[in-house]
């Protein structure tokens, strides 16, 4: 497994990695040295939300049921709103949002292609699982960037309307038990690729010497992932 890092002599900024809605204890981890430079963080965060929107839009076209189309459209709209809010934040800093996102297009598009399942339900679960893990990760990273980071965190905490995805998945597995095992296996395949995206977001020069300190963050991400799976009635 990829690992994490922290530990410093001087006083440091700390962040709390916590799944939204989880009121339990959270592991505090210092990301100041591992976090990418601000423009890199903003570019990736903006492009990820755009990717969620694109995949959900694709699912809308592949979904025959009108009620499901409406549910997916709300989730897609929430992702697009977050994307636009981060883009506006980038522009307010005098930066070009397209230029900040462009370096991550190939890598993140390749990741998104891996999450397109053979069936729409697999892709739907992929959006929920990967977006949940990555939003948690970027929410944690945001604590390294002062006021700009707080603004990004506020954006990421906005309602994502993904609860309706949970309802669709639950109805699917209740209608046919074979879906339960299939979707559980598919979710397990998604986790490794998602953690690699998290790893790639960090400073490679710091990971080379501090990689062991990342372990607690992965532990928290996996804990939140397990809770999402449990909520849907799937095995993690």
C-alpha cells in the first residue's frame, strides 16, 4: 500500500480528514510539506468536479427511467456548480482556469475512463465512490492554503446531491442479489486507482523521503469509504 507522512519540529498547521457527516474522532495530519503548490491544487480540484459532471451527464443519456434521469441531473448540476465556483475563485486570483486545469486533463481523463463500467450501474457506483474519496482528500488538502483553501473547502462541502445515487444503488441490489456481489467487487477495484490519484496530487520530491507518513490519511479515506459502502448495503 502507498503510505503517508508528517512529523516536524516547528509548530505546524494541521488538518482534519473527516468524511462529511462523520462526527467521530479524526486523525490530524500535517500536509503543509506534502501539499502541492496552490495553483496545482486548484487546477486539479476544478477539473475533478468537471469530470464528475461529464460522467453523470453520460449516465443521464444512458438511463431510461425519468425519475433516475432527474436524480442524476441534480447530482450533475451540483458537480458543475462546484466546478464553476472553483473556476471563479481561480479567475479572481488573476489566473487562467483553463491553463491551470490543462496539465491534469490527460491523467484525470485516463482515471475516469477506468471508472466507466460495463453497465451503467457500475459507472454510477464509480462516481459515488471515487468522488466521495477524492472530495474528502481535497477537502483535507485545502487546510494547507489559508483563506483560499477555506474557500475551496466551503465549495466542496456544498450539497452534492449524491444521496439519490445511494437510493438508486440500494433499489438495484434489493431487486437482484447478484448486483450486490458484482457491485461490491467493482467498488474494490476502484479503490486502488483512486488512491493513486491522491498520491499523484502530492509533491513527489517530499513523498520520496516522507511516504511512510501518509498511511494514516489512507486509513481515514478507507474508513469513510467503508461507511459509504455499508450505507448502500455493499461489502467493502
